[in-house]
C-alpha cells in the first residue's frame, strides 16, 4: 500500500537550502519515491493554516518511506535542512488511487 510524505517547509536561508533541494530527489528515487507535488501554488480552504513550500512524495509503502527517511544518505541532508528551514513533516499510509 502506498505511503506519502507530506512536508510544509519554511525556507529561512534559500542559498543554503539549494544543496538540499538539489540532492534530495536522488535519495528518494533509490527508495521508489516520486514527487506528486512540490512548491506549487496553494489555497487554504478552511482553518488557520499558512503553508509555505508544500511537498508530497509517494513511496511504494511505509517501509520504503521510512527506509529512505532513516537512510545514511538522507541523514546528511536532514542536517542541512535543519540549518536552513523549519519543517513540519508527516507520513501518511493508505492512499490508493483508482486505476484508469
């Protein structure tokens, strides 16, 4: 069953964040991750939420998502991200899209 990482990223140092943005996709791909949405326009429909840079990444399953998140190659990038951005990240399991 697919699992999705959903992140709200508030970039505080764009120059430093560039290394993270450049290097993270290759680490996700190794675990079957693919972007469904990244930094597109958002519109809040309800509630007190001011999203910044929203990112949605789909993985084949929760084990793949967690394998990526806890991987040595991503650990280096987590440290970069923490220095230049504030983030809120969740993992969501169980979204199944109908096939056409």
